[in-house]
């Protein structure tokens, strides 16, 4: 099963292209953007799209196209780091709960149920209201909120795998629990974990954008897309492009990650791609 078999699914190729483009811009956006993200020229404020400013300018005369390109870095750094944190901690929790079972499993899953019962955005607002808005705190919040989802996926896979013959054989050889978890179970957990991680990343993009919109995420003058949408609310009727372009960038990237996630599911999960 290879990436070549996904050629039958054009949506996956579209997702890879979209995500690849924004990832490339996250790396080189600062150098290819025609203007600096904080460059202001009040004499050109709220200018419509033109040859000079293809996405127009905002209320401070800043080039929206440049801010979107450079802002893709924040998306991948903040949402990506938060997702990575959730995957690492959720993987550890899911492995321990699924393998050992008993009181460890009961305690871990009850904590997971409590966190899942709370609306993620509300809980994020409460935490950031206490800690204060910053990149590091947003990364922590994203990771904390998505640990339960990752842990439940990993636990469900481990519960199925730990009764398989290869795990029983490892126990009969006298292998230690740590060896079984990380050498026998972990490689088989990675495919569904990769799919879950891609899904969590798409949700993390929305969460980070929502927090930026509410003023609880990355602070000005950062070109955070959610923050750009929040700042543009007042000017939407007067200059709709100020809001539409950053909102469109958020939607486009989320759709691209969704297509990519679907491709990973087809490729990595059993039965995902027919022969």
C-alpha cells in the first residue's frame, strides 16, 4: 500500500497541495512576502485589492496578502505544537490505560470523560483567562484539550492488540511491560494515531483561530489569522476583503488538512484502500 494508490482520490492530492503550500509559506513566507507583516502606511489604509496589494490593505495600511503568508507560520507553530503535545501525552496515557487496565484504566478514563464533558472553547477561555494570552499558553491549552481524544483512540487500539498472539508470545518470552508497549504495541498504534493526529490538527487550527478572534490567543501585531478576522469585524461592511481573505485562508487550510486526513485514513487503516 503506497501513496501512489491514492491517485484514485483527487481530493487527497488537493489536500496535500494545499497543506504543502501553506507549510512552504510557513518556512519561507517572511522572505517571499512583498511587505513586512507589521509595515504600516496609513495613507493606504483599507485599499481594495489591486496590483500593488493583491488582497488589499487593512485599517492600518498593512498588506493583507503578506500578513496571511507570514501568518501561516503561527498556524503551524501554535496549532502544530499543541497537536504534537496532545499526541505525545495522549499516546502515553492511552498505552498505559489500555495495557494495564484495572484501576489505572478506570481512573484515566473517568478523567477523560470529565474533560470531554466540557466544551473545548469554554475550557480554553477559562484556562487562558487565568494564565493570560501568549503563544506558549495557547500551545498548552490546545495540547491539554485534545489529550482525551487521542488517549481514547490509542486505548481502544491497545485493548484489541494486547490479546493478539504476538503480544502473548512476547509475554511468554519474559519481555518486560515497557518493551511490549513500545516495541510490540506502539508500531501497530501509529497508523490510527497518525490519522487521529491529522484530524486533531484541523480542529486545533479552528481552536487557535477562535481564540485569536476573541483576543485570547496570539497578541497584536502578530499576523495570526484569527486575530486578523477579529480586528476586521468593525470594517467588514466598509472593506469586506479585510475579513474575507484571512477567513478564507483558515477555511482553505482546514479543508486541505481534512482531505489529507482522509487520504491517510485510506492508506494507513485496514480496509482504507481497496486492492
